[in-house]
C-alpha cells in the first residue's frame, strides 16, 4: 500500500502586519504573492508520516511543537513522525511577539496548519513516488572575508555552495498524473530586501507558482543548509524572476527523467542532541559583543546584556539546550533537518559520507533557534557566528554561539541515524 494526501491553504496575514527578516519601519502594505501552508501525508504498509511546509521565516520551537502535538492527537500518531519545515522567506510576517495582532495571526496560523494536515489525511489516495537530482547555480556563499581576517555579509565567489536541486514527485499510479511535488534547494529566500513593503514567499513563492502551473499539482519547496548561502540575484523584481526561473527551470528539466515506484522504504527518526553553547563571557566581553551588535545591526541589546551579566555574577556560565535532529527517508531519498541554519558544508559532508546525491540536509525544521556554523568559520566571526545570538538570543534561547565542534557532532548524529 502506497498512499499520499496533500492540502494547500492560503495563510496570508492582513495588511499592516509587522515583517520579520529585515528591519522595516512599516508593516506589510501590499501582497506581491500569497503565503501558504502545504501539508503532505505519506502512508505505506508499516508507516505514516506528515511533512508540512509553512511560508514563514521560522516559528519558535515551542510554537512548532504545539502544531505537532495537535496534529499527533488529531491523527493518533507520534509527534516524532511529524515534520514541520519553514520556507524562510524574509518578506513574511512575524510570529514571535506579545503584540496582539501578531499573537492573533500566530494562533490562526497554528490552527490552519493543523486543519490542513487533517484535510491532507482525508485526501489520501494511491500513489507512487520518484526522485531525481541535478545541479543549479542559484546560490552564492555570503561569508566574504575582509583583509583584517573577519567575515562580513557580502559575496565570496570562491566560497562553497550546495548546488543540488532535488525533486520528489508523487503521481497517481493509474492515471499517471502528478498529485504533488517536493523540491529541495539551497539559497536564502532574501531576494527582496528591507526597501520592499510587499508580502511575498520570495523566490520559492514565485517558483512554486510557475511549477504548479506547469505540473498541475501542489508544490512544496524545501530549504537546505543555507546558513551561509544567499540568493545569487537580489534586490529587485528582475532578480526575483531570475531566481524563480532558475529554480523552476532546473526542476522541469528533471521531470521526464523521474522513474516512479510504490513506497518500499519509509521512516522518520528523531533524536535529541544536547547542544552546549560557548560559556558566558566576562563583563568586558559581554559589553564588547553587545556594542558590536548595536552598531552593526541598529538594535537594542539590553535584554541580552542583562541576562548574560546576571549569569556571570551567579557563576552560571554553562548553557546546554536540547535540539531535535530528525531524519525523513522515503525510498532512495532522504531529508535530515534541525531547527537551525546550518552551513552548506555540513550538507555536503553528509552527502559525501553517504556517497548519496539524494541525501539532503537542511534547517528551519521543527522550529527555529539560530545559526550552526562549521568549526572552520569560527575564527572569522561575523553575523552568523557571534552577532545573531546577541540579536535574537532573548527570543530563541540561543544566548551564545554553539561550541565550535557542534556542527561536526550533529552531522555525526545524522550519519548514525542513517545506520539505524
């Protein structure tokens, strides 16, 4: 038995909602393209799993856990078998705030997501699946190294990127028409910048529209390890189209090459990894880090500074937070995910270790905490390594960067899951 169900729901917020992803003085003034929740249910003889994509930069782990808990109760299944990914668009609404409008939207979004999964389960039908992968140059490494030996946001033409674009197609085994498509790629959805006041799914949203018109089925676009990979083209509508056509064009070239089979391998595994953060620094370094973040990113760091000083004073300098590492496997393809923004080198290491082009690894999975740099990038510092925890730590709980060996340990954990 191989069955698949899918449901797509418009979850665009009202005009005026605050953005998240860039600092903008005003809220959403117009809709460039709508945002969606797309829920997929896979069912085989021995397993059922849920794969949900939400057009958002990423919700907190606690909110994502609430979605998984409610879905689990409605479908009478383990939360471990439920995967929630976020498109990571930088032109979508905020969900982590005490603002009444944001709280109201988040409450509705959670409920709409749960109902979408239930409807997808109701839509289960016979299906067969097929994978394919190609290379497409849609991303660029953004960790530009300065002559002083630091990393800044920019472009590193010689930097590593994960160029793979993967396709998982699902079709009706009798009529042979497609009923769903999951696309895997790696490039930050930040084509539109802070001067745009338009709601948008960014390039994944436009590419999805192109593909849905071409394939006549709902499409999900899943972000890979894009922590250090920006969109190749950025800043205007022309760039948005270039990115969308680049992605969708590569996908469409693969479609005739896909070979379909019933589901013969199907599992979702999940483990908790105790992630240790760098120790709380001394007051001098706390002030230095806070001042740097305020100058570079024009934000208040009072909450972060006060919390860190308080921990230093009571000599509670060690911080450990548990994060979920999840692995979804379907036939010959797979996707491992964590609630962070890993660097693309980690995804390529997993691919190389397994000698498998269809082994994908991405972030923005089951929540959002912060960045996961590779150990080699720590000496260069920069936003992804040292500044992001200062800016967003009070919201996400990532008060300090993970210790430098964390990316290596997490990839090792993923490889162990593959062997289970």
